[in-house]
C-alpha cells in the first residue's frame, strides 16, 4: 500500500460526495503517513536550483494546506478549478476585479447585504454599474439586462427571503447577452445543489457558513470550470492576496468532512421548525422552500437535493413583536451569520441587511431569520414556543 494514496481520488467522479469530502485533495503526508492534512505554516519553500521547485514558492501564492482545501471543495462542486480566500467577500471582490469600468452587474433583488454593499459602495465609484432585478421573472430579466451586462449574480435560496431561482433558466438568459452567471451557493452548499452542472459559470461561497460549519473560521471560495478565467483569478488571488491562513484553510477542510451528515440534520430540523411555525397564530407567513405552497418549491425539488437549514418568517404585529421575539429565545442565539451547529435567530432589517435600507434590496421589518442548528429538535421547538408565549 503506497503511503501516497491520493491517485485513486484523482478521478473525482468515480467517488461519492461523502468520500470525496473526506479524501479528495488530501493525500496522506509523504514524510510521516499522517492521515490528516498537515497545517503547513511555511511562508517560503526551498528551491533545488533557481526555477526548480515542487510547485510552491511563497505562501501567499500557494501553500499545501490551501491546495488541499481548494482541490477538495472544487471536487464537491464538480469544478475543475477552486480558489480559497480569506472571506466570502474577499472571494467576491477578487472575482469582480475581472470587470472593467462601464461593465454592468445584474444582482438579484434579494441578495446578501454585503454583496450589495461591495457592488453599490465600492465598485460603483470605480465605474461599474448595477441594477437589482427580480430573478424569479426570467422574461423580465431578459428585458432588464443592458448590453453592457457582464455578470448576473444569483443567490438561491435567497437571503433572507428564501426565494428559489431557476439556475438553468437564468444561466440561459445571462449567456444570451454574453454575461457570466455567478451563483452564491452559500445557503445550499454543494451537498444540496451544484450550480455548475445547471449552467452557472462561477460558484461563490462564504465557507464561513455551512462549509466550515462550526462558527470558528471565516473563509470564501470560487469554483469554476473555465480554465482561462481560472488563470485570471489565480493571478488576482496572487496579486491582491486576499487569502486565508493555513490554519483557516485547515479548519474549513475539517468542516467539509462532515458537511453531508450535518446538512441532512439541518434540513430535517428546518423542515420541522417550518411546519411548527405555520401552526402559530403569531406568524403571518413562513418562507421555507420545503413547504409545498412555497412559490419556489417545484424548482427547489428539481435543482436541490433537499431544502436547506434556513427558515424565515413574518411576525404578526410588525417590527415590535419581531424584535421582542428575537430577544426572547434562549436556545436560538441572537446573532448574525448562519450555517453552524448552533441555532441562530436574527432580525435581517436591523442586522445582516441594515446596509440595504433605502435600496431595492431592503427587507420588511417584521421578518425574522432562523439558522436551524443541530441541537435536539424538541429543544428548538420548545424554545420557540416559550418565546412566542412571552410576546
Ligand atoms: C456571509 C455571506 C457572504 C459573505 O461571506 P463572508 O465570509 O462573511 O465574507 C456572502 N454571501 C452569503 C449568502 C453569505 O451568507
């Protein structure tokens, strides 16, 4: 048995998702046989003679721990290229640097607040234009895209309204004007949805969320199949340098190993929470793609393996009761972010989406978002029950 057993994982498609999450890109350490990818802290790498090296020169450009993460998560997305960054925003910024003044971005009208902030407040002063479009209406999208459109940016399910966007239909529309389709796959994860196989050009992740999965590491990722674009992005990754540390890369890689089993439980518990919420008189409307009357349910069934761990809902009586509810839970922790083992509750209008107030991406102030974690489902339901009872 050779110590270096990675060759059998070179053909990613030959192995199941869970197997690749644990093994792809993670050869046993040649010098020791260590089963776990080492955290490679070296900033520089020996050269046998000038120009002769083992593929590593300087750690901003590449380092072995990052390579393992990049190869593993690229494999999970069905991508031939993967690039890891210091945060989701760093990944987004690096990709958006491929644009030039005069280029236009079409953003879904229910996007992550930070994506809106980056585009509207950082890229616009640099000459990029943008518009927010309802991407559930693909005919409307076709009419709304100016000829300068270079990027259509999709989140699905969206944040925080959990609207489902038809990736294949939007990809076709984007390609008809020569634009690239970027899908932010943070909410779904590659376990539930693989956008490249549906026609997307680039997948972006905040690995801070489900991929890391334990609220202890910030990171971002780009996955794609276009080799020319990948070379441009590798150049930008090196030139801009928005890369995470080897320890960050290690933690994200560690999180990926359990992504599949965590997602299964997140999905089951979120479904139970969504059903509970529909039974409460204090709730006006529940947003969860797994509910059969959710407008995106059919598309979600087609393009996702399951419906994810996020649930949003509108509280009767408006902002006052919504704010009180967010402060009244005990197992659900009042905090931003999502996708980790602990359940979180937040008020998007005043928290994650505060930067979108007054923009087309503003969210209603009676909305509450839950990230359903991995605690006992009975404790989660009991916690919400006591919080509603105290309103
Ligand atoms: C958190 C998040 C981001 C930004 O990622 P960071 O890791 O916080 O920089 C982008 N998109 C979505 C959907 C997110 O939830």
